[in-house]
């Protein structure tokens, strides 16, 4: 038995070595990753627990025979390794998720521990060699019955040796762990398909839960009788029958506010739905997906692109083996790349390819051979790809016809969809899918019992009467009757009646109050507006105006209650100056006050909800709150036709604020001031909000809106814009960082804005005037363009020039099929005019844009690099606007001596004080540059001279080719600069 114990101890030591290797691999991955964290942080915690368990086993093993002394020594060594590994691992854990500073700390700590990790490698190798020797001795002692088990152990030891050698190679090279099973490939492709997962779930999460015991009728096995035409017999519609054995599309339609989304959420969450669908799938795998359209949300939340991408992600998440089938090229690209290079950011999948592969997958016999697909799609009427124009019949028809084709390829794909009861959807679905009327429910005809249940439960808490009393029953019946199938109307009425609880209203009094309420949502909204007390009316107009304007200029976001709270301060006091930096206690008091004001001013039509966006989770709870409309029908009410009889009522005043040019400019001014007050109040303690997606999106929305009203003859308040720009660029008011011309463009969910780096470790900040420049809106920049001898102001002009160059080149590249235009304008005339203004104001095209230890990248060289066509063409974009800027820069003193090399990776060569230096902006691979052909800027442009006269004008400003050759030969080829990624 002593020999068995010895072998058991040997196995424990081998297990320990294996776990130690796992930990070191994860630590190495953390060292090699960009963020300083392991890809599978949760696995590290599991490994800690496993390590402790094995270490405890080693300590509890008792071997007293002399021949086992070496094993006891190995046990002691493993205990020491256990403590050391756990200590290192704990130091490599990121304590504050999402913190860039914390990630950098972990990455630096990983680098510091590199020597320790190598030491552990060696000790693990020594342990392996000793355990092999001990196993051989055990075999020599005639432990034949255990030979098979020991052979397995030796095989494990050999594998560990190979793994340790591989790990040592990793540490010595790049510190990136190997992925051999395709998991990293699958993860990379799947993440590319859903970089917006938090927003896709946000709409679903925001839909309120159904009232207890409602909607249970939907699972009625006997079906429901639905009256379609007055002179026709009713149709029997059975949803469970369709789930179990039906095909095609099941359509749930209803009025606005009838509870369609609530029912769809109920069905998606209810286990009965998937249980019945599994019986439909039979022996095949059930693949279930959902998508909830949201018109006020991001473009991805209201488009076919978002629908397709989300459903495809659901498929590949549940059936990851289909990734190789659907995206074989991308899969092989990642899987076959060198294992020691990271995968993140390696691929970019075009939407058209995503859509085609999604449709091909649903129609594929091999994909459907072992699977069945069912998708729930809510809110077809909230689909919107109108790009700000009025949606028309054809847009919806093409959309519905497209999703209908998904179900016609075979019996393995079916959809459950919901929409408003528009003839448009009914007619298209009936034409595309035969038999659709037998698979359609009109919701408002089926929810009377649900409404009655909701009303009775709510009223019982108000008046304390028993639900069998005649007055109680009469009141409940009257509410349900007047609702006309609209659950939202019931909710608003019950909310109003609840206020009577404080006065101990009787059922008779509640009935009198009910008689004052109009039926129909729009009439009820108007009734609520007229009921707002006079002292609150102007603030109510401002709140609704700001909400509707933000919804229009940046529908992807909702503002915080903190921002709305400053509207009260600004009312009647346009010179209000917000306090710079508030305590959390002051902020919370202000937000609580605003919550109460929203009730008084908006009567429940605007409400406060907690943001579920993953990017907001790093903010404190009171900053994560957002003010949102109760229902989509509320903004539709304000945006509809005005009531001519209302005159100066709140409804008319709000409509004027969003349609009248002068009033729109005033509303935008209010937004700028309240946004300025918000970020000033937060920057001292919560500066991360200044770099949030919401702040960047609102800043960009204001840029576009202010430019629009400027073109209508209403210039913005430049003092407010300047103050807003300064707060965004200098989050610490006491330590203004030196300005840097280095810039960056951010595009998030279709919104593009400008950022600028601050010198001295100041980081990346949002740039308001830089965003104006990025879009080519030069007429909004008089303050920035004022001449100044201040060095910081001069650097400010340099950064504006770099932003306008970046916007110009982005548009030009897209014009010629290279890159994405993002959401920038197609016309570059504004960019050209702004560049001319900046050069006239004294901006030097040869001033530094980026600095390296040997090479200064100037604004002019940045422009050259951006206008060289990528890949194998190695020529300037054949564009008259590009040639015009070349001429303009040269006329204002740009250094003409520049070269590029062909035949290998793209290089740009510039003459500096250090000699000729090459800079490659895109690649980091080196090759024999001496063997490459060198082309001067003149040669690049000479090929274009026959295409346009503007190219010839540029050539006149350049040195001769002989001068280029002389400069090249007489210069020292100093270095090749590898760009830092």
C-alpha cells in the first residue's frame, strides 16, 4: 500500500505541475494582452481553487519509508510553488474592471514578474525530471500491476515537458498563449458579429413585466376564435399548435399601447415557449433567437442590419460549429495565422456579407439537417431605415418581404412577429405567406380579462373594497370598456386614480374622476398636459422640448436627470453659472429633486430608468440614470399635428420649440448650457463621464444641429461653445495640460467625433471644435481661428488642421472605394475652405503632428500618407480635390521632399536632421528596403498630370526629378521607424 500511496503522491505532483503550467500560461497571457488582463479571468479564479486543493493533498500525504524521501521533498517544493504562484496570480488581477489605469498597472506588474515566471518554469521542469526518475524507480520495484497507469503518467509528463518548452518560447518571444482548438477563432468572429450586445438587450430589458397571471390564454391548447370580417365566421387561431407543428410566420398585431412588446417578452421568457418548440424540433437542435426593434434607439436597434447581425450572433452562439461553415475565409484566416499573434481586431466582416451568409445559412440543407430555427421579432413598425426622411410604404414592404423569404426556403425556419395593426403589414404578410390569416391575433380583442385582472388588483389597493361589491365591479368594467384594448391607457388612468388614495376616495368619487378622463391616447395625453399646474408649465415646456430635440439630434442616447436638473436654474436666468465640481451628496440631492419635478411637470410621460449599457457600469448609480419617454406614443403625440384650438397650451408650445427656427435655436442653447453645467459638476469626481459614449454622442449631435440652424441664419452662442470645449478638453481645471496636435477619430454606432491627445500624460479628450473641423464646418470656428501668439493656441490650430485633414481624407478614401466615410458629409468643399483659412491664419504645414525618437511626422506628411492609395497601387488618389490641396499646401511652404517605396510594404521616406528616415503607418513587418524601388513625390504625381490640369499645377511647384535624386543620394539612410501599435 505504501507503493500505491507513493504513486498517488506522484500523480498529485504531476497534477500540481499541470495546474502550475495553466496558471503561468494565464499570467503570460495577461502580460501579452493589450489590457493587461487574461482573456479568461474567471478561469484564473477556478485555477486558484484547484491549486489550493492539490496543495492540501500534498500536505496531507504521509509517507514514512526511506525510499520515498525524494517524493516528500518534491511535496515540500510543490507547497512552496503553490504559495508563490498564488501570490503572483493575485497581483495580476484587475481590481477595478474597465479602468485603463488599472489595466496598465497590471500589465506593468506582469512585466515585473517576468523573471519570476521564468524561474517557476525552470522549477516546474526540475519537478518533472525528478518525478520521472521516481516513477522509474517504482517500476524497478516490480510494481507491475500499476504499469498501465504509470505509463499514462509518463505520457502526461512528456506532454508537460513539451508544453513547458512551448511556454518558455512564448515568454522569450511575445508573451502570447497558443490557441490550438479554434476557440479563439470562434470567439473573434462571434465578437465581430456583436460588438453592440449591450444595446441589443437594452430594449428587451426596458419592457415592463406583464401583470401577474396575465397572458396565460396564449398557451390555450384549444385555440381562440378570432373574428376577422363581420360577415364571415370566426377563425380558430392556436398559438401552441403553431409552436408545436406550424410553419411560416405567426403575426401578433395590435393598437399602439395594447401590450404587444410585453406579450412578446412574456413569450420569450416563458419556458413553455421553448419546451413546445423543442417538441417541434424533435431530434434536431432548437436554435432560438429574438430581436426587439426600437425606433428611438441606435441605428442597429431599428434596422435590418441590426436584426440580421443579432440573429446571426444568436445562431453562432448556440451552434458555434456553423461559424466555419458561414465564414470559412475569416475562420481560416484566424485559425491558420501564427499562433503567437493576437486575434483581436484581426477581421472586419462587411454587412452585406453578414446578410448573405445569414440567408445562405437558413437555406442550407446541411445547416438545417440537424437544426430548426425559430425567431421572435417585436415591433416591425419600429423598423426605420428612412435616414431622417418620412418612411413610405415601399420601405416597409421591402423589409417585410425580406424577412418573409427566410421562412419560405423550407420548414426548418419560422418567425413570430408583432406590429401595429396596419393594413400594410397584414397585406404584405398575406401575400408572401399563404394561410397567414389563420396565424394572426389582434391583441386588443383578447386582453379584456387581463385588463380586468390588472384593474381589480390595483383598485383593491386603492379603495380597499372587495372585488365582489357592485360599485367596485362597475368601476372596473367601465375602465376596461373605455380602454378599447389599450393597456397603456389603463396604466395611465390607474396611475391618476392612485393619487386619490391620499384623499381616501370612495368608488363613487373615483367614478366621477374617471368620467373626466377622455378615451384615446392622444386625447388623454392632452388632458394630462392641461392638468399641469401653472407654476410648472414653462419648466414642463423646456423639459419636453429638450427631450424631443435630443431624441432628434442623437436618438441613440437619453440625457441624465442631472442634466435636466439645470433647466430649472436656467429658467429666467440665462446668465446662470454652474458650480465647478459638486460633492456626491449635492449631486444626489439635485437628482432627487429633479425626480420630483419630473412628476409635477410631466405627469409620468417621462420617467427615470437605470441605464443597462455596459459602458455606463463604471459610473456611479446616480449618473447611470436616464430620462426616457414612457412609451413611443408620447413623442409621436408631440410630433403630430398641432391642435389649432389649443392656442398657447403646452402641446403647442412644445411643438413650436422643435419646429420653429428661432425656437429650435433657443432649445439648442438650453441643451448646450445644461450639458455644460452637467459636465462641470461631474468633472472633479467623475471625469470618466466626460469620456463616455453619451457625452461624445451628445457633443456630435449638437455639432450637427448647431450647423444646421446656423445655415438657417441662427448663429450659436460662441461663448458657450468655447466654455464647453474648454471643459471637455481640460477635465482638471487646476492643471491645464499642454496641448498636443495628435488627434484621433472615434466612430461608435454610426456617430463620429474628434478626440485630441494632451501632452504630459494628459490622455485622450473629446474635442468639440475638432469635431466641427472633422465635419468641415469651418464657419462655426471664429474663436479658434483668431490669430494668436500663444503657443498653446497655436498648437490648438495645428490640432484643428489635423482633424480637418482626417475628415477630408476619410471622405476621399470612401469616394474611391477605400475605407468607410463613417457619417461624414460627401462634399469636401467645407474641408477645403477650412484648410485654406487655417493656412492663411499662419498654421505651418510643416509643424509636428506626431513625434518619434528620430522622426517628426508633420501635418503635411500626415496628409501625404493619407492620400496615398493603399495596398499594391502606390499612387495618389486620382481626385481633383486632392490635387487642389497638394497645390495649396505647397503654396504655403510645405516641404516637397518626400519619397515612398514600392515592391513591399508601403513606406514613406522623409528628409530630417537625422538623415532619411522611413515611416510605415500601417504595417510593422520589415523587409529589405534597400532593394525596393524608390519613387519621389514628383513621380507619384506625374502619372496624374494627364488626367487633370490640377496635377500639372502641382508639378510646377515641385523640385525637378534630378534634385530629388541628388537629395536622396547625398542623404544618410538613418533608420526605419517601427510604429507602435
